[in-house]
C-alpha cells in the first residue's frame, strides 16, 4: 500500500481540536448528568423520551458491528481499490466515491460510513498518486447528506418518525428524490472545492488483500432486508450485529477493545442522555412545538439545521419531535444536512476525525465547515424542492 502523504489541497489545518476521546468522555458525563436530572424532575416524561430514543441507538450499535465485520472481510478496501483502478480520471473517481458513500450510508448508517470509508478513501486517493482532500471531506459531507434514504440511515430519522411506524419501503418512497438531490448538490460543491486534488495523474493502485465476502456480506444483506421491511428493525439488526461480531471474537479475528472503540460507548451514552433530557424538556414545555407549528416547511428545515449545530442533531431531534411536528420530513432535512455546518452537528464528525487521523490524514474542522457553509443551503433547497414532488411538504 502506497503511503505517500500528499498534503491536503483545500486549506490548511487551523489547529487541532481536542481529541475525540476527550470529547467523548466529557459528552458522556454531561449526558448522564442531564438524563439523571430530567428523570428526577419529570420521571414520566423522561420515561417517554427514553422510549422514543432507545431504539435508534440500539440500531446504530448493530450497524457499527456489522460494518466492523464487513471491514474485516475486506469489503470496503476492495471497493476502494476497484474504484481507483477503474477510475482513471479524478472526476470519475469522485463520482464513483460519492455513489459508494451514498449506498453505504443508506444501508449501514452514516456513522458506519465515516468510520470505515474514511481510511479506504484516503488509501484510494494515495494509491493513485492524488491528494486526498476531495475524498476526505467528501466522505463526511456526503455521509451526512446521504442519510435521508432509509430510516436506519440516520438516528434522527427514527427519532422523528419512530412513532409513525413507517416501514423502510414507505420511507424510501417519500425520501428517495430528496436524498438524491441532497447527495448530488453536496457532491458538486465538494468536487469544485477539491478540484485541485482531482487533477493528479493516476497511477496503478496497489491491490489490498483479497476480500472474503462471507459473514460480513451476509450480515449486510440481512440488515438491509430488516431495515426496509420491518417497522421496528432495531433489535433484529442489533442481534445480527452481535451474532456476527460474536463469531469474529470466537475466531479471534476481533478483540473486545476493538469492538468497544468502534461502538464509541461514551459518545453514544452521552448523546442518549442528552436526547432523553431534551426529549423530557420538549414534553414538559410546549415552546418548541408551538414554534414549529407556526413555521412552514422551509423555515422548519432552517430552524432544525441551526438546532443541530447548537445541541447536536440527535438531542435536537428528541426535543423537536417530542410532540408530533407539523412538517416531519422537512424537519429531517434540516437535522440531517445541518450538521455539515460544524463539528457539533453530528456524531459522524467525531468518528470522521478519529478515522482520518488514524489513516495519517490532516482533517481540518474549519475547512470542512467552509465547504459545508456553501453546500448546506444549496442542498437543503434542492432537497425541499424534491420533497414537494414526492408528496405534501
């Protein structure tokens, strides 16, 4: 594997933020304290909030475990190698990467996408002698933008629409066009921003180890069927992930520490605690529901995007969906695309920073935010316009 550390073309790092591990511990403490306080003050509302929020977190844990097994089987590395081998032009390479990111995000959740595809795409760029900027930043922004297709693609989808008990098929029928529009617009913005890194002359990439698409591929297919068919896929998908990783642990092809790192338990626990606390607030205080009731779909999406940056999109979803929102799909567009504005927006940012640094890249929060500042309003407008074509906004 080539290890040419080509400097990133888009901007320069503006100082290293605190490590994801430290942020994770702080978030865990804050979330647990907030949940305990909410339970002490409003126990009934806290129970309702927890009932609304637990299944998305269980689902993403299962999907992350499935992603770990698929990565161990070499599926992601093989996809990156074949993409680099077949795409001689940088523009074709980026388009292929965008499709891969969109598919993995849709089927295995955006957190799985950034955790496992970020190092693959960095490898893909370096193996063809190119800078990794477009693919590096594209992995984060396209994962957030591509999380509108299925309920399990983003935890916010399940929090906002969980009580509607939509199957994956019904959700897909409503959101496939907004998903496509958001993905395409975000991809164009990232490609233009990273055009210098896409101009490099391609060289023949070094092949990775031969993939073994057995257990990992089977787990991916089973989880996909469960997400599309079932109205509540969290426990079945978690069972698939637990069984798959159990086999890997028994085979000694995975370690308990590795599993814990992939799950990021402190971050998940912290976000769950904050979600419960804000969900409790949304039930005890009618302010957010009254505000959303007076906003149209476009204003709802804009408000949701701002809320995701202020408190993270998962707690924001719990707060804003504590009572049935007037424009739930527009709310999701804001909650899913808004996090591309800043690092506080979603869990995917922390996973992306960790994965990028582990791959030897130099991710810049400021650079990603600058690209997001252009991409988010354009992608939201395109997605909302597309939403009007698939049904009432």
